[in-house]
């Protein structure tokens, strides 16, 4: 049924329909509304789950690790500092091959303290082994959470999945969302059953030590699984389309890419702005296009090369930065495109929107102007020069 | 690619960690023991066993030679001796 919903409310509603047995979270802006809603649903007995109140995000992540280790579908959500406090456990959840689903309401990282949106939080744990999705809209956020459980719990995968939704822009933004019914979700997402769990009747140790004779193989297997996930994500997206009639998820999505000469690459809500800017640039006779990254880990290199390998210039829009290097997405894109050798499109990296600075169509036009100039690894767009004067 | 990240319960006994012991080991003198079991309770490896008086001993295949048993024994009936000495 189509409803006018706040992003957080929509995520809570779809998580309810995914029927997790264990939920644990610690409130942090801008994630709070999601877990407030879920706590209410559990208290009102609308959702039969244990909601475990904890004293920190480290504990929240540990609780869902434990829930999932006993074979129970589990859920948590966080943002920013919360994700960083979870970091140790985030790596463990992936290393132990536990298909937790977490929503990250993306927010910048301190200092200076700032509660607004960028992608620095997720960028900081991108190497943990989680499958990483980015949602552009509240509808996509809803759809990706259903697919997240399907993919993570697939016996071929057994990895945690993080659905990234831009803080405030989605979490506190109202949009029309086609919310599936419980029956529809049950049909798409069957109950989670696994033999990989802690069980008092069949005692075993989870979380053993792996010395140098074993460790590298465990890491290799996670990496190989990520490569398999590149095939499984489109498979699940196709199944989703069959079940719900709309295209949602997948590895990447393109907009006006067929003959595009200048391609913008982004993830999350910025893609909506870019889409509008592309239309405006096209009206101006410029052959612009958009490549939207839905799946950031595993990084869909082959799909990207097929989509934009023939572009002349590529502008990678990063909402996070590896300080002293470049934007993380730019680094991934460059590595992928460099495999084309001499045919590599001129690829430039731009940093926009840190700490919630608005990314407007004007910002995208400015990026477009710089794109046709000299190649650049890391150019900030929209800096206020008057704030940069040193004291 | 997925394998259960688990091991059988109790499988750590397969690793004979007593070889980590470098200098000293406990010698249970079995003279003044009152079977208070303090040595067994304090042992961080849980490898001291015995029933009645003067029956307590440890499994040297896992003992690290920490000396807690000798330190807590109220009758001074456990002595730490050189690794080179015979028991």
C-alpha cells in the first residue's frame, strides 16, 4: 500500500515485516527514529522480538552478533560515532560469517562534532567484510532491507549486510513509499534456518583462534564469497522485481548512460540531484550521464566497466575522504578503470557535501566544468574561501 | 565460499601447551596436604586434580608453571622446582 512515510518509519516498518527475533541498538542521531519505532512495535506486541536495551553501540553490535550466532535473525542500526564504536564487533560479525542486517543512517564523523549527512562513517568500516548497499530514496531503503536479509542469509553467502541511508535526507525526509504487506514479505523472505549456530545440544566453539596456518584462508574465503555475491545480488534483484513488480537494488543503476561522454558516479541520495543536473546538462547539449553505485562492497568492477568504460570523462562524487589521499569511491573507480589501460577514461575525484553541506545542481554543474579541465584526484567543491584564511 | 567458523567443544585439549613452561614447575610433596582443594581452585588452567589428602597432582602437559598453587597452599606442601629437576 502506498503511504506517505518518513524514511526512519519506513525502515522500521519493513524491519518489522522481516521478523527479526533479536533487535539491539543504542540511540544516536539521525538513526534514533528507526529504533524508537521498533522499540514501540515490540512493546506494543506488534513484533515478536527481543529488544535488548544496551549501554553502548559496542554492546548493541555484540548482542546482535550473539543473536545471530544462535541462528536467530537479528537487526541493529546506528550512525557515525556509533558505527565507529561498533567497529571492532563489525569486523567480528563478518569474520564469524553472521548475516546480521544493519541500517547505517549516514552521518559525518567528529571532530568537529557534526550530526549531518556524509559517508565518512561507512567509509571507515568499508574493509570489514560486510556487503554494503546505498539507498537513494525511502522506497529503495525499504526494498534493500528485504533483499539484504535474502542475500546475507543465502547459504552461499553468510555475510552481514549494511544498508546505508543518508542521515536526515532519508531518515527524516517524507516520501511516498509502497509498503509491502506482511504476506508479501513472508513470501519473499522465508524464516531463517541454519545449522551454523550455537546449540546447547550440540556444543561447539564459535570464535576460535586461527594461527598463521589458518587465518589467511578464512580471509580468502570471505573475499571469494564477495565475488560470488556479485552474481547473487542481481539474481535477488530479479526475484524482487518478479515479486514486487519494481526494479530496486542490483549492483549499479545507470541514467542516460547509453551515449554519455561525461559520467557522474555517486552513491545514495546525491544521485537524485545528479539525475536532475544530467537532464539540465542534456538540455544544454552536453552528453552527461549518471552511474549510481547501489552495491559498494563487493565492488562491482565488471558491471561498472561495461556501463561507463566508453565514457570520455568520469567525475566521481565522494561524500567522504581518506584524508591525505582521495575519496574512497574515487580510489575504487580508478583502480577498476585503470584495468582498461590506454583506453581508461579521464577519471577525476571530487569531494562534496561533507558534514551535510548541501549538494545542489549548481555543485554538480561546477563539478562538470572542472571535469573537462585537467584531471584531478581530489578537488573539493564549494569551499568557502573566507573560512580558509589561516590565523 | 563458506565453512562453519566453529570447532568442536573441548578441542583445545589437543594443544599440549605445557611446553610453554620455561623455568619452574610445581612439585606436590604429598606430606602435609589437608585436601582443602585451594590449589585446584586457584589453577588458571584447571588441571590440578585429586580426591583425599596427599593425592593432588597436576597435568604437566598443560601446566605453565605460574606458581599460584604453591603460593596458596596453606601447608606449604607444593614447591616450585627447576624445570631441570626430576619430580
